[in-house]
C-alpha cells in the first residue's frame, strides 16, 4: 500500500504491487553526483505529495519510501527499498541538530 497526502490533501491509501526490484543509476537530488540505489518499481497510483511516504506491507511494516512516479505510465511509481534507506533512518532517529537542505535546484 502507498500512503501519503497527495496534492496537500487528506491521507490517501492506494493498493500497490511490487513489479520489480532493480539497481538504478542516475543523478542525486542535487544533480552533482551519480548514484546507484536499490529501488522497487511498483504498480500503483503515485501522485505529488506521495514522495517521502511509505510503501507498506499488508501487515503494516514499511517496505520502502516513495520517491517518484513514471512520466510515461500513470500506474507506475518508484520506491527506495527499506534496506536502501535504513542507515539514514537510523541516523535521523537520533538527530537533534538542524541540517542545511542546500540551495534550490531548477527543475
């Protein structure tokens, strides 16, 4: 299940199926480095506002974090696997200091 607040609205839950697990190579969010990440390609409706939300298993465990949707297929989304984000999530759990998010990037 994909959970999120699309278009800044109410909580929205959508059924999802993992279609594939791949190692994807591309630019980081700052477009200054090439990275390879383990991701799932999912069949679901992913809309603006779902990014950063969880992909949940049927028993409520976090299976990954939604980060994108396909530009060519409205029923395909992309999720960072739980294993891919585990180290950052552990560090964030104990974080107390402010972090610079960097300069805005032109889309």
